[in-house]
C-alpha cells in the first residue's frame, strides 16, 4: 500500500508505504525538491513491486514522473504458512453470503510482510446461495425510514408511479411487492418468489393498483396505499405489551392477597377454638355470678368480736 499527500493539501517530498495492509507505515523520500503529487499508479501485473508517481512543481508547470521499486522492503518470499482462507461477507447479516454467492479466497495474512509470489487472491470455493431479504432493496417509488436498515420498504408517495390500469385497456398488471433484487446479486430459490412481481387483475377504475408486500414483511394492502406498521405501530405494540404485563401483575397481586386473607382467617378460627383448652373454660359474668362472687368474698372476711 502506497499513499501520498493530496495535491489540494501541500507539496511533498515523502510518500508513505505499508507492506502489511496498513498495520504499520514507513516514510520514503522520493525527491529532494517539493512536488505536487497528482496521482500514484502501479505497473501492470499482480506480482509487480514497481509504482510510478506523477506530479509537478508550483514554480513551473512541467510534469514530473518518478518510478519507485519496493522489492527491497520485503525480507523474504511468502510461503504456505503466510496464507489463510478468507470469505467476504456482510457483517450486518447472519448469512455468510455476499450478493447471493459464497466465495472462499486464499490470501496473504494481513500482518505479515513478505513478497507475494502467488496471485494475490486465489479463488478455490464458490457456490450460489438461496435468496433472502438481504438480497433485495427498495424498488423505485418505495423507501425505508431514514437510518433504519431493517425497516420494510413502504410506498413513497412523493414519487408518482405510472398507473398501468389507467387507460382501461389492461385487465391485469404486474403487481409490485416494493422490492427488487440488488444489481449484481446472483442468488436463486429460497425466498425469491416472495419478492417477485406477479400478475394481478386491474381494479377497473383510475385507482392506482395496490402493491403487495411479502407475507413476512410488515404492511397492509389498501387501495392504492399501504397502511404502514412503522414506528407508531411499534410504539403501540410496546404499550399493548406493557398493559398486558400490568394486568398480569395485578391479577397475581389480587390472588396472593386473597390467599393471604383466607389463611389469616383460618388461623384466627383455629386459635379461637383452641383457646378454652389452653386457658380453661370461661363463662360470662352474669348478675347471678357477680352476686355469688360477692357472697364468697363476705364469707372470707374475719368476724369482728
């Protein structure tokens, strides 16, 4: 890797190079006088170590071309241990496919500085992947909410689409799902049928025919429009879940409270029934009982001579 200061910045006599894919950089002085660098090109071929730098000076308008050979910066030739199997894929997705295919490449390990005597990238495993939603983008006249990569493609009413049924001559039209395969994608099968256009009957009037989102995509078909289940619907769903959880907790609280009250009542009843056995039988203080008790107290008093 070779880098030089852009000609919009300032003149320079130094360029930077890296033999380990940018993990470390070194300086190389290519000229004794300042030069405005307009471009850096390499010689044809995958094994070349020669590059050319072209530019000029602000003092005169003559072109300057400098050729540099970097062969001496590599301490040795690469061997079998300096290569590994690498597969390009989109880290935002779960699939290890890219543009509908999976390819494994043998390439040099990035942090090793050795002269690559082989073809830099050697393909030795390639197969076509099944189609998924990751292989499709929003069709013309459809869009996702800004900064939401995983949101469904919904109708963008700021873009007017032609009506294939407007003249009344067509009885059918190719219904749009709101998606199209990404350019260069080679996937086949899988969920491909869910995103393909299909023939549908015209409405019989000037109403723009509806589009039909895939079954697993949010959206509801309406005449000429789609009721989006977007951010507001998501908020509503969250509120619904919160209300449901609140009702569940309330029901649990009521059940626990009722069980506690029933247990307390049973305990009081048992304690009341067992009290006479523990402390002896008790009788109510009636007037007759009080009079008898008073008589007994008088009999116990000593007689005064």
